[in-house]
C-alpha cells in the first residue's frame, strides 16, 4: 500500500476546517511545532505515525480518517488506546503493532 501524502494532508485540513480550528490551534493541541501542520497539509513534510496519532486526537477522529479516508466515530474507545500509544518508544510501538496485528486476525 502506497500512501498519498497530498491526500492525507487534504484530509487533515478538511477535518480541521470542519471543526473550525486554525492551524496554530491544532499544532498546540497536538504538541507539534509551529508551521509543521501547514507543511503536512501541503505534503511538504511527511508526518510520523506518532504525529498522525496526535493530530487524530487533536482533531477528534481516528488516524484511519487521514490515512485511508474513513473514520469510526461510533465510540470513543480508540482515544484511550491512542493516548497509550502516544507515550511509547519505538520498541514498545513495534511490539504494540505486532500484538494489534495478531489481535485483528483473531476471530473473536
């Protein structure tokens, strides 16, 4: 799967505009540096997984809305998981990804 960073930037901008937020407000909410969001929205910068997660939390959505154009707003359970992931280092994130991949393949 190839990610289209221009489309990801458009989706982030669209969600930000839906909420009536300025770029600087979202940057502050997401804890990213001034001017970084404009670069992401214009596909000048490629956001890390952590930054996508932070933006999703700041914009009250899920990362899949930005990455693949869909979101799941029925419940808010993902926010707790996203918050946990946000505090993890690279080794922990790799382990979490492996576990979540395994879990998603289970028929529960």
